[in-house]
């Protein structure tokens, strides 16, 4: 399915991290703001699902080139574009959620922020684990 074992680890880690962040945010919102807070946090966490999806796409799309020389550069570019998109989507989602009258602002903000921060932490974790295979052409030229 995928050539790079990091992709499957990214999918699993992103899913678990998003689920954990969403549950913690929803529980905190429930204890602070009651059922309206729980509903607001659940909607915001659902909107925050786009963050781990962008993380998985950033590593799964360039997977076809795994093992080639420009693979690491493509993944880095994917993470960079994903980071910029996550920041922009965070503000867009926050503005849309806070515009709805029934949404508890603090609960929605907390859940959206939790999912975004967890996704960025996964990005750092995954980017640290990426190793680019050595280019044999460069090894022959240097010897």
C-alpha cells in the first residue's frame, strides 16, 4: 500500500492524537459550560479533523517518490504548505464557529485549538522521524 512505513505510523498517531485531544476538550467543555459547551466542543473538534487529515496528506502524497533523492524535499514542502493551510483554516473555522449564535465561544476555541496544536505536534514528531535514503550517485562522486 505505502512504501514508507512512516505513513502508517502517521495515520495511526494522527487518529489517536485527534481522538484524545477531542475527548479531553469535550470533557473539559462539558464540565465548564454544560451540554451547550459539549456540543460546541464536539462541533469544533469535528471541524478540527481537517488538521490531522492535512498531516496525513502531507506525507502520503509524496510517498510515491519514497527512495528517490528529492523525497525529503517534497515531504518538507508538504509539511510547510500544510502548516500554512492549518493556520489559515484555524482562523477561518474559528470565525465561522464563533459567528453561530448557539456556539459557546470558549468551548469551540478550546477544542479547535487542542486539535490544531496536537496536529502540529504530530507534524514535528513525524518530520523528526523522516530519513532520506542516501543518493548513490553522490557517494560515488565523493569517493
